[in-house]
C-alpha cells in the first residue's frame, strides 16, 4: 500500500506503542501496538475499540530518531503516537516523521521522541485474523 494513500485511511494518532524494532537485514521497522480501532474508517459498532497487532514498514532507509529510540527498554516502557506525517522525497517515496511520547515506568519519566525514516510500504497485521489491512486495504 502506498504510504500517501494510507495516511488518509489508517489513523495512528493515540495508538499505544508496546515495542519499536528495526531489522537492518530486511529493512523492516515494526511497531507492536494497540491501534485505536474506534478511530478507523472501517470500524463498526460492537467491534473491539482497540486492536493489538503489528504495523510493519518495509523498504526502510535513513532511519534515525531524536533521541535514539533504539535505547528504550520496551520491557519497562511504552509509548503513544502523538503525530505522524509524510513528506514526498525525490524518489517518489515518502519520509515518515513520527512523534512518540515514551513513558518509562522504572525511571518514572516521559520523553518525546521524533523518529524519521524513509519507507516504501507498510502492512497492518491484527492479532484478530479477520481484521487485516494489506495492499488492497481490505478490512474483512
């Protein structure tokens, strides 16, 4: 799914981030999160208000964050997506900028992280097998 199209179709704002990982071998950035299902265009009354799953960006390049989000101890912290934006680049792909508020339960602190990267595609994979958003934005 093109990221530009997805920006209007999947709302990540306020979703809880339980883990943020990047695999440099396959250039995938994965967010384990609780998606605010009730904010999604496909939501129907009676469905779960939140969905646990993975939001996976593929073809990731130029990954960086301020401060470095890779040092977060996700066993003792979680985050919330405050904002996400897309900026076209010269190759016709998009730079993703994601603002995360991270709560560290050991240090009793909250920090703001700004993660930036370029990505080609993404996929939302819900733990509920009947709610998958993929290349065709199908919500079965």
